[in-house]
């Protein structure tokens, strides 16, 4: 049986965005401002936030710092959202900390969202553990995200793509403005390699008046692919070079701010980096890849990786209903899959079987999650790839009884 406060948290639901930062600010104030106990880096962006955060957390840990890292969503359990020095928080510890957050919520007379409570709990856990630096991943957007109640030492913007358009806007410019609200006056803003500073600067100047004044932007990432030659990197995929470059630039900024980050130790941490659900081979099922690509940019990366590896996988695809299914399908077709099977989960957020078939334009077979699990346990004549949503991967791993390890 789950711990009572975790059960209470799950009843709040995971979806959507709440406009305004009043709730997180009241929670942090009521709990004695745990976020002020350590400096933090804030990572915004459409894709690559988790991988960039993983690189940063492992590199900082390898340099001897006590590190906290919070990310979302989780795959199987909410404990995966709070990482402290190489370990996920335990369920009993999370339940205890959530109790403090719920008590504070009641005293403040508010009802916080799932994400607001989880971020608050992560910050409490980091303070209790005495972390020396925290890596904080933005949940959605930036301006109204609970993480924007913090005062980051460095902000990272990995990239900007069309995702969550219902909440963030219909254009890259509109979405970028929301995400750039995480930048701070006089503090470094690290831009991922795909972002041109000349495009970002005018958007910084046009941000809503509620946001801080224009920040100091890093002109460019000083990146030379040759620095990777002969060095092992823990995360697979050519696209990880962009995330690696972004992480290295953030580390360079921290070094300039006085953090002791020996180059040799940084690379030790980068070699040890793991991130379940991102071009990940399921333990015990070596011929099964899973990847949480949940938008067209993510689908493009997965398809490119398959082509580079010379693999035509059996594709299993399921996605949420609010995604650009047609464009995701167009990208995934480029890998020329050997077969295509659709996957429909039970949650109402999943795209229906009819919507998935319409996107593919074919009368394709459809499996439930239990049926997919049984199928993957059978022998296959080639590699299989499950993709389309992190929630799909979480449901699959839960059905298989696999708990991701930090």
C-alpha cells in the first residue's frame, strides 16, 4: 500500500498548468524558504531538459559536490523526481516531506497542484540533505511554472519547439517568450546550440512586464566536437551532443562563478550519466529500445538515431491526444520501420486508437499495455522500439514490474 501522503498527492492529477506563482511562493515562505539554502541552475526548453540535467547532476557530483536534481515527469513512481547525490529519494522520506508541504498548504489556505507540491518537496529534501547545488528542471513553459518562483544562479534554455501550444502559444516566438521568463537580470543565460542569440535577444526585450529585466545572455556556446573524441559519454544518440554542449557551457559558467570543477572529474561524471527512458534498452529485454519522444522534434531525433545505427525496428507507437500526431508520424516514417503497431493506454489523455490510425493512414493493429507487455516478452526477428510518450513508457514499465534505478 502506498504511503498516505503520496496517495493524497496522486489524487491531485498530473496535468495542465496553473497561471500564477502565488501558490509556490506561499509554500516556500511558509516552509522557511528552503530554496535559499543552496544555489541552483534552472533548465527550461522543449526537449533535452532531462538529459542536460542528467549530465549536469552527474558532472557536479563527480566533482565532489553534494547535488540535488529534480525532474519531471516520472516513469513509474514520483520518487524518481527527486535525486540526491546519485539516489532517488525513498518513498517513506518523500511521504514525510509531502506531509510538511500539505500542512503548509492548509495553513496558507490554498490548494496547490501536483507539480507545485512536488517542487516544494524536492526543495525541502535538498535543504535537509545539505545539498551544495541543485539542478532544477522546469515543468512546462517558464513564466507560470512553479520553478520560476526560484532565483537561479544560472538559467539554461535548451531549445524551443512547438509543444504544449494550448498553454504556451502557437508560435516558436510565443513559446520562447514564456520560457525566457526564467532568465534573471545579471545572471548567465545559457542557450542551446540550436538557438541563435540574435533571435533570442529581441524576445528577451519583449517579455511580459511581470518577468525580470533583460538578462545577460551567453553569446555562443564554445563547442568543439573534437573534445569528445576518445571520451565515453553515458547517453546514446547523436542528439546528445547538443545536450552535452549545453551542459558543458553551464558548467563553464559555474566555474567562472567560483565552483571548483576539475575538467577530469567533469568527464568522469559525464561518462557515468544514465537516464532511463531515453534511447534505453529495457533490462532483461536487450532487443527492446524505449524512448519518451513526445513531440515532432523528439520523434525526429529517434528516427535519426535508428537511421545512423542502420536499424529498421518494429515500431510500437502510442501518444497523448494533445500532441501533433501527424507530424510525429511523418518523422517516425523516416526510419522505415519493419512493422508498426499502435498502443492505447487506459488514461483518458491517450490519443484514441481511431486518432492514431488516422495519423498513420493505415488500419494498423492496436495493443493495450498488458498486450504490449506480453508481445515484448516473445521472441522477435529484430529490434523493437516503443516510443511516443513518457507516460506510455511509465505504464509499460509498471506493467512489466520494472522500477528505474538512478
